[in-house]
C-alpha cells in the first residue's frame, strides 16, 4: 500500500465532502485506528489503507476547524482570492467562442485518431 500525496488526500476529501456533506461537516478527529470504523467499513479500510483514511479524516477536521474560525470578512476575502486565482482558467473558453470551437474541433480530431489507431472506422 502506497501512502497518498497531499493532492490525493485533498481530492479524496473533496470527493467525500461532495458525497456526504453533512457527515463531513461534523467529523471529529480520531483517537485510534479503531475510530476509522465510525466512517468507513472494513473493505474501504483495506482497499484505501488505514493510514491514508486516517489522513483524510484529520484533513477534513482541519478544514472544518479552519473555516469555522474565519469571520465573515476573512471568508469573503478567501472566496474573492480563490475567484481571482481561478478567473484566468475559466475566462478564455467562456469569453471567447473561438476557444470553445477550437477545443471541440481538437477533441473530435483526437477521437477520430484514437478510433483509427484502435482499428475503428
């Protein structure tokens, strides 16, 4: 079993938070590995690894406690900073239809090339 990177822990945490928002909102830190059974079954613990799931639970708890102690002004600033960081990523395709058309054309060409290399028509 490999230990997960911080990015993988964040992705898994985001996935859980998206699927089980209320449970993740009230997650408590674990005192022992036995506490993993509060949130996961034996199959999940075996498949994903106890240490990885331990890190996910504590990461979720950290995020909850961090955002709980932000006051409204700080939370607004955090949201604005995130929006500014994501703006360049989201702007070109939505603001310029040429980018969207080029992306669709490139995607169709790629699909034809993959289909041809796989022996399709």
